C-alpha cells in the first residue's frame, strides 16, 4: 500500500453477515456519492441502471448475500466475500462456478483515490452491475473456464482480455464512447479521463489486438478499447478462445504505450 496501510479481511458470521463499523459505512457513503456524481453522461446507461437493479445505495456497505439474492434470479450468479487477494486458480474456479469473489474489507479514508488491492467498493460498485447482463455474465463465466484450463503463458494474454473489458472497457453509444469497466467506474479520476480526455487512444475493440496489448496497473490507461455492443462479449463467450490465443501469440505483442515502471 502506498501509505503503508494494511488491511484485514472481514469474516462473515454463521449467517453470512459481516459487521462493518460506522466509519466503514461512512467511507462507503463517501465513495458512493462522489462516484455517482461523475458517472452520469460518462458511464453507459446499462451500467447505471444495473445499480438500481441490484439495490445498491449509499446508506451502508452492502452484504454479499443481499447482492446475491437480487443477482441470482437474473443471471444465476452469486457474490461471495473473500480476502483481498486470492490465488489465481481460486479466482478462476469461482468465476467458472458463476460466483464472483468480492474482497470483504473497505479501504481506509486515507486511500480513497487509489488502492493497489481491490476492496468491496471496487468489487460490488464496480463489477457486480456487469453480472446483471446475461451477455456480460456469460463472457465472465467463459473467461473463468478458459483461464482455469490455460497455462501461465496464455493466462497472461487472457488477463489482458479481462483488463480491457471488465476493468477498463468502453462501449460505443449514440453519444460517443461511455465507460462500463469496473476500474473506470469506481474511480472518479479515470472516469473523466477515459471518456473526456484527449490524451488516451480509444481503439475499436478487436480481440486479437486486445490480447496483444500490454498494460500497467498503476497509471491511467493510455489505450482503451471500445466495444460496439455487449453482444461482442457474448459472442466471445462461445468462441474458440484457444485459437484466438494462438493467433495473438504468433503475431506477438504490440510495443507498450507506456514507460516501464
């Protein structure tokens, strides 16, 4: 952590309930309200409407079980509390079983703007809305299954696919590109930067190009990929990802659009 802050995962009780402090609820409210102020006109409408579908509110840190109760009838997915970082195989296994892992802690007020590890705000506010959409949920399921079966070399390329869609994806609308990726939609700075700034390159989504594009996690993205529609992700869920990986591997990586860390 940049400020030397350490976090401890919160454990649910026998009923699956996690007790959060008044300060933690207050941090959730601060994060929620400031982010909701910048999302209209910058995030896609499907993402915004999904918040209402999930019953998200600024009043309290949500419980995974209450999110699951709303989500499961929509697309068969659940959200489960986990420590901040879990082994890759566990992460992919959960996705393959239609269970999204959500870190149980929430960030300290001193780290409102940037957190190296994902917390429950990023996971639930950022990612859970995706899973209300069958197209996106099927893509996430297929991604988990493909990654679970892949070797380390192919997982590196698959990570790029997830990064430029679920984390930092844009989608075309009649009003121009709009954000849907969780890494954008949970960050006020990146929300404005990704949609409005003239500096980053916004490329039409091409899965082979995405698989060939390196990224860095600790800076605003110099490249964003813009989907025509979430239908593209649904189509990817039924595609031969192995063949796509082999083609991307033959072509080789693009030159990174950023300086080395």
